[in-house]
């Protein structure tokens, strides 16, 4: 699996909507990267299996 690099902003002592949005966006980016890399791993495994069988 590939290395994921995403920066999560530190939460502030006082609630700030903009800061919470940035944290939420960063978490969504992590999920998208994980989903994409997982799908790529499955494709690679399937290609390897097909090559081995043929």
C-alpha cells in the first residue's frame, strides 16, 4: 500500500467553524486516498492472478 501524506490542522482552543471545515476536508481527503489505493490494489491483484492463470 502506498504512503499517504495529509496534514491535519491542529484544533484551536476556541471553536472556529473554518478550522473545523479544514479538519473535515482533510479527513475526507484521507478517505478518498484510502479508497483509491484500495481499488488499485485489487486491480493489481486481479491482473497478477490473470497473468498467473494464463
